[in-house]
C-alpha cells in the first residue's frame, strides 16, 4: 500500500481533507488521547443514553449460548461484557480494536470486573480482519465505522468472516429525522461537546473531530445501501433518539 | 422505544440486585438457561420476553427464537398475578391465555416465590459483619415490634368498637345473625318453591 496512487488519494478527517494514509494515524491520536476517560465522556456527552442504545443492540443481536461474537472497535468493552455472559463458557467473544490504548483500557476493565475465560483481545484493522472465513455468528461495530478509512472494505471484510446466517450490527451516529432536533443537535455538538472535552480530558480538538466525523458519516439510507452492495441481505435500520443514532442490521445470505 | 428499553434495564437491574442476595435463587435460575417466556400484555399492548438464565432474568422486547411458553392477559390481571398470594385462582381467569410448556412459567414463579433476600449479608459487604448484625437485629426487632403493635392495636380497636362503644356487633353475634339470615333465606326458598308447586294446575292420574 505504498504505491503513489494510494498515498495521493484523500479522505475526510472530520471536516479536514487528509491523505488516506494519514487518517488512521490521526484517528489513533484522537483515541490515544481520550482512552483513559472514554467511558466518563460517553456518559457525560449522552447523558447515559449510550447504555440504552447498546442494550438495544444486544437485544437485536440475538446472541445465544455457544455463539462466537466479534465486537469490532469494542473500545472499553461495554458490549463485550454483556456478550460474554450471553455466550457462556461454550461460546467466545473477540474484542477487537485498532487502537492499542483503547484495547488496553477495555482489557483491564473487563478483567477487573471478572470477565475472562471466553473473551479474547485482538488489535485488528476492521478493513483487514485477521480471522478465517465464515467464523462468527454475530459481529457488532458500535461507534467505530465512521472512523474507518475505507468503510466499504470494512463491511466486505465483516461479511467474509461472518457465517452464513450471521448478523452484522452497526451502531453509529446518523442523521436526525427532525429538522429542529437537527439544529439543536448541531448546536450541542459544536459548542457543548468541545467544552465538555476541554473540562474533562483537556482535549477539545478530539471532541470537535467527533462532532465533525458524525456529520461526514453516511446517513441511514446510504449506509443501508452500502451494506446491501457489499452483499448483506435483509438490511434494516432502527432510528434511536430521533435518528441521532441508528442501528443497522444485515444478515449474511 | 428508548423509554421502555430504559425501564426494562432498570427493572432487570433491580431483579439482578435482589437475586444477588440469594445465591440459591441464582443457581435455580441457571437451570432455566435457554428457556424463554413471552408475556403478551393487553391494555396497554406490550410484548415482553422473560429470559431466565445464569445470574438473573433478562427482559427483552425482541427475541428471534421460539418461546417455550406464552402468557397473554390484560395488564391489570398480570399485576394481580404478580402480587397476589392466590395465583392458582387467577390463573383460571377466562381473560388469561397460557400456551406452550407451562411448567417453565410455574418453575420461574416458584423460584421467585422462594426468593429470600438476605439484607444483612448485603449490608455486611459495606459495613462489616458486626455493624451489619447490629443493624439487622435492630431491623428485625423493629419489624417484630411493628407486627405485635399492629395486632394489639387491631384487637384493642375491635374490642372498643364492639364492647365499649357498642358501635359494631361482635364476631360471635355477627356470625349468629349471618347464620339466622342464611337459615331464613333457605326457608324462604323452600316456601317459594312450595307456593309455585301449589300454583301449578293439578294433574290427576288420568292425565298421565
């Protein structure tokens, strides 16, 4: 991937345009910076509602004892913890994250809570998942897809490692359905988020990136189309909190 | 949707906290791992899946697999069913539909009936065993005192109203009056039957 064409191609990093080869490093910087206080910030920014979004994701995952689950961009392990109890000792959960700091925080936190035995930790790039074909019953990626440089490649990679009949769940910020809510949300995102970021982590830029990257992420219908193009069947999505967040689900045929 | 999800999360968390206080209940729930009960609530319409398993009962609004048992009833009846001590009677209500393997529901119900929350153990985790035992004794003493006081008050008020104030009749008098009324009702029924028989046109042996 060092040929000239790939280094010249550009992508977005929030509202900035950067070379594709630089995006991963820039995203990594953001998450290295916020890893230690990631959970606290999530609670502060969403008022705790992110727990309900994640709970709904788990409900729709249909994960059962004995299943093999991949939690991509699993960060501090919220979903992995719940999946670990659902799959039981006969199942397996893989917590994957491209960012070593986030993975370390997640691993330590899960071990501190006694979650072990059926959980593996893998530092992996969602675009090039290091797993065999047809390996997982369920894959989730919560608030991670918008940070991936080549989203189509990541979705194709997830399709490859899913078993036929397996489910992909993408929980991600999306486009509010109501214009008024959208304006209020914009105000909140570009004024309050960096302010909270400055007060709690001392890093307002990372949270400005968060707000910008949400605006650059595909809306509900576009992401649904991307999943269908990749080969997923029965793709549906559920808007939550007025469309601020959407949960897309597709089945590998 | 989010509100109901949040509500279910709260109820599930409270159940988990209660079950944490009784290890036997947690073990018994683990035997129901993989079983699913669907509650179809009417008025208001709501579907709720109860998924017992290791460590508690999951409450979900979505479940894609077959359920073992379905219980369908109005919300008011389900509330009474949850709180009443006379559940067998309520289960015979015509408004209630129960299909599938009812034993799963009965087992779950029995497990929760037997749930004994050890509050002293929970306190001991935070305060240590000595302080928890002292507080436990205080709580038990207070509960006993309240129970005894309530019974004593009921008896004293009853005696005052019947014996001193003569506002109410005593139980023995009330029972005797009720028995007399019952006997009188039976006599009236017999008299009524006899009058109706007398009013019938007389039929002789030739009519037969």
